[in-house]
C-alpha cells in the first residue's frame, strides 16, 4: 500500500522544531568541536631582516647582512589524536646570505628541531609522544589559543628555553586585517656554553675556553587573529653573544637581528588562512544558528497556524 503523504502543516511544524533544536546545537556543540588545532598542518613561515653575525671562517663580525629565519611545521597525523592532541614537528633554520644559497639546513648558520605536543582545544602543552624540548611550557608559541583575550600570555621562547610574559598592546591591522597585538622582551640571560678559541672572547693566551652563551631579545612583537589564535605577523630582535668564563660583558656577537619580521608573502598567507578559518567558524557559530533559528520559528509558527485553521474548519 502507498503511504499517505504527510500533511503540509505537520511537515512545517516538524521542520521548524528540527531547526530550532539544530540552532543551539551548532552554537554549543558543533562550533566548539570545530575549534581544534589542525593535525595535518604543513606550513612554512619566513622571517627576514638586517643584522650581523660572527663569521667563524673570517674570524670577524659581519654587519649589515640579511638574516633569514625559516620555520617549517609538519603535523604528525599518526601520532596525533583527532579529538585530543596535536603533534607538530618543527624545523627552524637561521641563514646568512652565504648559507641561504646552500639550501641545506645542516649547513645553515643555525638549525634547531622541535617536537611540540599541544591540546587541540586549549593549546596547552601535552607532555607525551617524544616532545622536545621537554618540558615545553606556556600558552602560546606557533599559535595562540582560540578566542584570544585582551590580557597577558605566556609565550614559549625556544632560544631561551623558557616562557616569557607578553602584554596586550592594542589592535593592529596586517594587510587590512585586524588582529590583537602583543609585545614582550627578554633581558640578557645565560643559556649555555660552548668551546671556542680563547682569542674569540679576549683571552688569546688560552687555546680553548668554555665561553658563556648569552641571549636577549630587545623586542618581540606579534599580531594575532582574535578568533583562531593564528599569528598574522611577527617581529623579533634576537641577540646572541659570547662572554669569557665569568665575564660581565659581551666579548663577541654571534648573531643579532634588528626587527627580523615575517616577509610580505608570509603575512599574506597567514592573513588569507585566518580569513578562511574565520568564515568557517562564523558560519558554524553565528550565521547558520541564526538562520536556523529564524527559519525554524517561522516554519513552526506556520505549521501550528495551519493546524489550528484545519482543526477550526473541521469543526
């Protein structure tokens, strides 16, 4: 037997009720689940700026040189948990004009690798899965948490090997796109030691010394997308020096960059991705729920009205 077609009033009422239930679900359930750090990320950011560095071959400091920092982030999908953690392998190279031409991270001026594990929802560190460095701490590094607030954040500085406080410094636009600005700095801090010829640190009578390595960063300046926590622009001024053992003054500058910042291409890419992510989250969390609620109200009201009219006519 053919089933009778449901009457229009019941269809409208059912659709209305469904949409009214769907609207809060999109806001309270679907959107929060959409705010998750990606696990299949494959991104490259490039910083450039002018600075100086110690040329070991020429045994002199070269000034007025282009400094290039390239950071590559690759998500380890197999090690990540799609509902809980994100595992990212990070490779960072610092290049001078000479080493940049070689195109080999092993021959760069400096090459570091990291394995960062974070909570996909909060961006907090998760201590597992071979994280390196360990322990990795802080609230932000490659990105900030979702829904960035106008407050201070603890930023992980991989050179320092610790967190530093960043303060909210207002609103700033990057390529016409608005973000929150955060600033901070690192006072000169001893970060380790390395063996060098004594002459490098002003002790020519000693063939080799265990020189102290010191690090400072005069200004860390970040502009961050409010909704996604994506870094739209970054500017750093790192200063790495050597001191004689127990010395109070810098003996030689290993590396100094003055306002090494995202290239225009990296800025454009970061802004474009932030726009796409924002559109997606607005659709799920604002546009779709509002549309579902409005249509649901009218559909349900129309269905009830038709049912009442039908009942009245039957009487």
